[in-house]
C-alpha cells in the first residue's frame, strides 16, 4: 500500500500544463497499465517518474509539449545520466528501460565522447 504523499503524479507538479498533461498520461499508464502494457508496481512507477523529472523540467524551459522533444534531447539526457552514474551500464538500463547490451554501448560511447577513463 502506498504511503501518503507518495503519489507518482505529485512529482510532476510544477511542470507547464501541456507537458505536464502528457507526462501525467504516461505516469498513469505506467501505474495502471494499458491495452498493450502491464501495470507497474507503485514503487516502480514512482521511481520512473522521479527519474524523468529532471529531464522534464529541463525540456519545459524550451518546449510546451513532449512531442517537441527531439532525439538529440533524449540522447543528451542519457549522456548526462551516464556521467552522473559513473558510466554504469546497469544503472542506465534500469533508469531508461533499455537492454543491458544497449546500455553498455551507451556507456562506452559516452566515455569515448568525453575522453573519460574506464
């Protein structure tokens, strides 16, 4: 049972209306599931939404809708997260819901782009 104040949607408070509405639909779909997706555990949905908040806030300064976010914006977000996590592929896989193989490729590419040691 979720504790009071642990609503995943509360994390989206403060975003511009257009972007917040789309992000809320995504968060509800995570939590409740949909026609082609299974519902996630409350803690999982909350974790995903919390992880997305910094990117959503950054994008809200430039965009009114999520559909305006470009592929490059998403890659920049992944690069920033990779750097913050010390290029840990398992962390990237968990945060972005990507395969471990893809996460390893992202981590290696980020290290090479930044000239960072392993």
